[in-house]
């Protein structure tokens, strides 16, 4: 039986970024994707800060829209528009994005197999055995990367643990009216401990939007109510929305993202932005950090858990500060009452929070803006009043 260097389970951005880096360095890499086509079905809003395209050399032809402003709508009250010339969010065709990353990985020499649902992962002293449905006998590799999204059966089996908390999300893409900017809908009746959104873009010259909602529970009912509220707008009375795609989003990293001969990346490691649940950027970064770690470990033939711990050290140095502040900010924001949300939006509208956000906000990195808000005396007074009831 031939033994590859690395088997990667999952052909999303995190797994494909890892595969491309490993294969480009000459390593024998197999990517196993359970679906028949990479990128489908789409379960992602598909927004990433445009800075990432230059930083990570991402495919620009996958961009189908750009957002320079976002309107935050309080429940039954005011709205505030935050816009900036230097903060640009790129809306991507997620399926095309993943397919392009897959082409890059295979072009670098990785082998990609679709329709390969992994049933079992076993680690021994000599390597890793990965068994897929419908195939006799396991595949063997020296190491394995879990890039299978927010599915944690293998995490449990391999002792990596699961995220301590999750939120539910629902999303759909539909023809829409032309919108000047992204909308974020807030409120406990809309989305408790979360928010709803409408992200505009164009497809074949026609206006579209991605409508979505994330909350702690009962996401399908709340999404239906959110869509119903949109139908009161001009031009949307006949808005036809199919059943949304549902997904669980992790909030915070798993207990351990490394083990003997195993690393976890992206959603499988719980590496998402705690403030929004966005995972593309963190997934790409963690995939590349994992590849760098494995290249060193494979060259030294040191694939034990202690040697692979450097992966966790590296991603924590890069992502840890933002994740910690994001979790703290979410813990505060998720407890706000509707009156508190209205007061904060009104504060932003009339009293200088918008310039503060323009100065500190970054689409891919939320730490500076979150800290600026948490240190603002007026913000803290409203939050305290809301939390005290």
C-alpha cells in the first residue's frame, strides 16, 4: 500500500489552501471531498475583506460585488450608516472561489477525489489510515488534516474536542431590488444573540441579495419572519424565497487543534470570527499555517503531538488576540436588550461612534474596533444600563 505524505479531509478554502502549499513544496497530498462537486452546496455568505486578495493572492475574478458601507438597523427604531473608503468587503461567488482554489491545488500537484465520504480515521505509530465509503481498504498517509467544517465526529474520536458554543444560521440567495449598501438587522425579536443581513451584489447584470440570519435557536422560524418583514418594502411584495440553507457555526476554537499526526483547520478547529461567524479568512490563514508546520514536521520526520503543537502556537499568535476580544464583545452584545440596541444605534448616529468605527474598523480583523467600543464611556454606560435591566 502506498503511503502519501498528507491526506486532507475536506475541500473548502482551509483544506485547499493547505493542499496547495504542501503540493507546491513537493509533498504527496490527497484531498478527500464528500460532495460530488467542490463548492456545492454553498453554505456561506461569501464576504471577505478585499485586503485579503492581495495578502493571500486570492482569485479576483471570483468577486461579484463590493460593499463600502453597512447600515445597522435597530429594532423598531433608528438606523446608522457606517461607510469608509478604506474598508471594502468583497462579495464572492463562493462556488467559483472554491473551484478556483481546487484548480490551484491540483495544478500544484495535489490529488483531489470528490464523492469520497470519510467513515473512519485511525492513527497508529506508522501513520494515519483514512477509510471512505464504497472503497475497500483504507488510504494511508504520514499525517492528516481535518478540514471538514463544523462536523466534529473525528475531533471527538481523536481527542481534539469541540467548540463550547454554536449558533445556527440560515441563508438564501435571491433576485432582489437594487440596494446601495449592506444591511445588518439587529434585535432580540429578529435574531437573539445574533443578527440578520442582506448583502447586495449583481449577477448577469441583475440585482441579487444574500439574505441570512444567525441566532442561538429556532433559526428557520426567525428567518421566515425576517423575510416577511422585507416584503413590506417597495418592489418586494412578491419576493419569492426558497427554503434556506441551514448550518451550525462554531463560536470559538476547539480544545486542541493538534494531535499525533493530525491537525485541524478552519471550522473544524472552531476558527471563525466570534463577532460574525465568518470563517473564510481564518480558514485560509490556518490552512497555510498548518501547511508550514507540516512541511517542517515531515522533513524532520517528527509528527508526534508535541512536535505539531507549534501549529497551535502559531495560529494563536496570529488569530488569538482577535478571537479573545471577539468572544468578549459577543458576550456583551448578545445580552443587550432591544432598548439597549436602539440606544447604541442612536448614539452612533448622533455622537461620534461612526468616526471611531471608521478609524478602527477592519473587515478581516475586528479587535481594534471592538476594543474601541468597549473603552468608549458612552457605549459602556448604555451597555451597563441594558444589562442591569
